[in-house]
């Protein structure tokens, strides 16, 4: 099950579970659409994998399977 991480690893923008502006790689590294497209050019800076839109978990399932609250941030930021 996806963690649904709560923020962009580059800019720390909050990304709620219902957001359609979230991209992830196969390791669930999480980025906002702006950083993924403008800074990362669709490639994860951690693993080199493709960034794709994160699916939305139905609201009825969030109560039983909540999104993660652990924020992950790259200390040095992301490449520009």
C-alpha cells in the first residue's frame, strides 16, 4: 500500500492525499508537479526512475488506511 507522503521532498510543499498535483517514483519518492516538471524533468533525483502521478486513495479508505504524516525533505534541496 502506498504511504501517500505528505510533502514535496524538494520544496516541502504540503501535498494532501486527495491532491492531483503529486508525482512519485516506484520507491514512492514524492514531489509536487512544479518541482517534478521544472527542476527534475520527470526523473527522480534519488533513484533515477520515472515520476508518475500518484493515485488518489478513496476518502472512504483513508480512515482505515491513513496517509503518512512523516515529512521527508532533501536537506540540500533538489537540482535546478
